[in-house]
């Protein structure tokens, strides 16, 4: 509801106009389908081109569909509208990271944190950029900063588990991913992470069970497919 109110407030039109656009604002800020988000946010932007929340949310939806150039453009527009909008910098950080533009990614996350030092999402996104660049020790620290501010933040728990796994800390990784799975027990990406951690700990049967659960939720998850083939192959 806070995002909806913010989106409507930023548009800055009459109360009647707000009511007419309420459904679009609700979909723009909370629809589960990225295509719906893009359609609704585009309608809000057409009606009020200065709506930086709509640009940011549409950019996030484009990114979830793999449309990184469009995501980058929308987040950049939000920053042009308000150069102090830390949320847009944090989101553009992810766009740059996924495009392997790591210096730009870190610059954006650092800018977000200079504007809002306690912004745990920006800390987590910084961790993602560092991990993607291959610096898992620094990524672990960045995810730790996020978790210091939001201890149950699932993305940071999963990210730190992966970084710990890649630095040989499987037992510590298991504690993180168990905490994440406890919150979202059917999330395929989390079950996949835990499967890899359990495999590293030599707990093969449990790893296989988690990979199977991950594939039940998301049959196209290649990491789990490959792991299951590897673990069940007859020797």
C-alpha cells in the first residue's frame, strides 16, 4: 500500500484522477506478472511522464524478462527525474551487473548507499555485483551488511550462502540457506542453492531431494537438472 500511495502522490494530479488511475498504480507497483507491470506502468508514465516510481518498477519488470537495455533505460530516466532517488541507483546497479559492467554497477550501488546508508537492498545488490565479478569474499561482506540491517532478507541469505559455498564455507552456507528456505520452502532457486550446499557437505541423499523439489517447482531449472543427473548417474 505504501508503494501505491507513493506512486499516486508522485503523479500529483487531482483526487478524481488518482481514483481513475488507482488500478493501474496498484498493478504497476504490485502485479506478479511482469507484462502486467509493464503495461500498467507505461499507462501511468504516459499520463504523467515524471512518475519516477513507475519508471523504476517498469525497469524492474523489463529486467525480470531479460530486457536489460530497457531496464537500464527506465532506471536511468528515473535518476534523471530525481538524481537523489536511491532506489533507482540500486536497481540500475543490478542492470549493470547483469551486463557485466561491474565498475558501473558498483558505482551505482555506492551512490545509492551514499544517499541512504541503511538501504539493505543496495547492500545486497552490491553483493550480487561483486559475486558476479568473482570477488566472493567481498560479496560475503556486502551481503553481511544487508543482513545486519534486515536479518531475514532472503535474497541476501541466498547470496551469502552462495558466496560462502564458493569460498569453502559450506557449513556456514547451510545456516544461511536453511534460514532462507524456512521462509520460502517451495522457492526453486533456494532449494537449488541448498542442494549444492548439501552436496558440498557430502549429504548426497538430502541434496538429491532438494534438487527434485526445485525441479518440481521449476522444471526448467538447468542447475538442478545438471546436479540431479550428476548425483544419480550410475558409477
